[in-house]
């Protein structure tokens, strides 16, 4: 498979105009387009992009339409060093004739002229019905991906794509109406809604590829036999293999390209419901208690179906070292923490004395748990989504057994955010003070109810692990401070208040 290398492209490049790009090499089109996509992994940094693989999805007439999944190697330029490498999936549709309509115009990368002088209109795959049809055919096992070389001929041992679906589950037929979910960041999701009354599905196309089983696929497949309804049902997945460089001597890596799950129509995410309750002054305790119970049920199912083990001394040491490293990183990134540096170091040091017995059992967890990862489904209740874990962490780390309390801490921080974000920008005075007190009371009640619901299922109240839970919340809040300093300085007081709360409690006993 040949390599087509784009010039090093800073993500601050001028955004594409209404005039489509043209060129004789694919990088002529990708260069100005890729850095502006929400899923691009090197935002704000200078990076080099090269096409290292191509997979044809043989569904349409290749004389008129070609559906090709391009595998890109994105290398962040780092002062002459090797730089960080991400492997990115970019499905494109090459058409001899242009599509009509405003959606088609928005999805057009440009016009590519092949060696025979034939022009091909190149579209972003998820926004083109030909790709969606091919993807559904792939999920249903009607086709397999075929690796191509630079000339468009089939290449042996250069990549694959194969679809699977659970026994008794039939993915939607190709040609089923579909639309792209707006607003996603790291992946692209396509909602497929059959008009025959059968259940809709959502297909998540993984943009940054990793070797190994994707946690979203693994968790949904593992929990299917348990009957837990707080997780979407799995409808299918696509696994494949791909090159990671232009060197043909390098072995292929294998992993997942996409996952299909039931689409929960009419659902509202928990963040919207919680923030609306804060604004209206509505007590959220009952809903938070139900969410705590649902979280505990999923944790119990994860512990039953996927590996878990007792923590050991090495785990305790790594946890303490990680807390300390993240603290020093946060102190270096956020000057607002400087007055608290000594107190923070003392608090983290005391938390680092926790032993393996205190940590208890390690198991698979959600890994990136907050109100935005939960849906309220009519007639069903809370459903947890997106088990990929923190997207910036390596996949191998995200699938390791961890503390279930980490998810609890993440949700407790999310309740705090839902309440206190309503006070951002308030000035001093009696009304502002009353608003802050109301937000604090709402958050305290929701947090307590969540823990009560969790305890009702597990028999153990998370608050009984006070030192460990506080340490996990503090670790999360330090990350939040850095994020807000970089992106929303006005929001810094939200996580800062949580840090001050933990520090006020004094060093861990």
C-alpha cells in the first residue's frame, strides 16, 4: 500500500471555503480538510498526516461510486523528536458525478483527478448514503472490506474489515434512512431509523483506532447475557486490521472500526435534566438515587462478566504515584493553585498512605463517568453510555481493572458541576450568595441520594470510604481546574470550590 503524505498542517490553517479543493493526490484534499474536523486528534498542534492504508467496501458500482475507508497516520511534530502518533479512520465516498443538496455540498472535500484524467467528487463518508449502505452491509456480513494498493488494485495481507452481529439480532438493511448525530467530538455516530417500525440503531464509527477490543464493544457484548437494562443492547460491530506505517515490513494491527447499538429514541441526557432541575429549584434526590442504583447494578454486572481481582501493594503504590504526578502537573499548568500547593501536597501525600486492603477489589469500570454519559429513557429509566473510558488514555490502560469508586467520584463531581455552573459570573451581594447556597444545597442533596441508591444495591455506602473517595474527587477536580484554565477561565471557581472543600477537611487520617 502506498503512502500519500500531506504537508505538515497546523490546525490553525484557514478553514475551507465554499470552493471545493482540487488535486491529483488525495492529500491535496485531506490537507485543508482534516484539521478542521471535530474528531481530529492533533487540534492546536502542528502535525504530519499520511495515508497508510485503504479499504474498499465493495457495495456500489465501482465505475460510478467507490466507498473507501482511508487509514491515516497523524504524527504530531515535536521539536525534531519522533512526536506522538495517532491512527485515524477516514471513510470517504468517491463519485463520478456530484450529489445535489445542501448536505452534499457541506460534505464535499473536493475533486480528485485520477491518473486517467477522470475527476472524482470526494465526500465525507458518514454524510453520504453510499457509505452508510456499505457500512450496514458490512455489519450484516453481506460484504467484507478489501485492501487496495495505490493503483486501486486489491492488495494481499494489507488490511481487512469484517462485520459481526449477535445471534438473533439483524442489523438494519442497507438503504435504511439514516442521519449523522451532531455535536460529537472524538467519534462519528450515525442514527439508522427503519421506516418499517423496527427498532432504530446508532452506529458509532471510531475515528482514532487502537489495537485490541474496543471497550464499548467488549462491555456491551459481555453484559448482554446478564439482562441488565441500564446498558444499550449490542446490535453489531466491525473489526478489522490495518497498517500503522508506510513500511510494508511492519505487521498489521487488529481492532474495532465501529459498533452498533440500540438507539434510545426520546431519551434525554442526565446533564440536561439535572441542570434544568437546578435552574427550576426542583429536588433531584429521587432521580439521583435511581441513578446510584443503576450505576451499582452495572458495576456488579461488570465485576461478574469481566476480570476483577483484589488490589495489591503495587496497585496502591501506582495509585499514589499517579496522584502525585497529576498534582505536580496541575500545579505547573494552573497558577491559581499555587497558594494551595503546600496543602495539596500534604493532602495527596496522606492519601498515598492508603494500603491494598483499603483499595479492595479492582474491576472493569466505565472510566469516564458523568451526567452526560447517561440517558433517561421513558419507561426504562437510566441507561449508561460510552464505555470507551477517557479518550486520551491508551486503550490498554482503559481496559485494566480499576476502582469502582472512580466512577462514583466522577458522578459526584458531575452533580457538583451541574449545580455550581449556574452561579458562574455572579457578582457579590445577597442574591448571589443565596444562589450559591441554593446550588450547594442542591448538589449536596443529589450527591447524598446517589450514594444512598448505590448503597441500596451493594450494601456499602461509598461515603464510608471517605479518605479514598475524597482523594479520587480531588484528583478529578485538579484535572478540571487545568481544563477550565485552558478553556473556560470563568468556570475555574467550580472545581476550585471542590478542592477547598477537601482541603478544609484536613489531611487524611
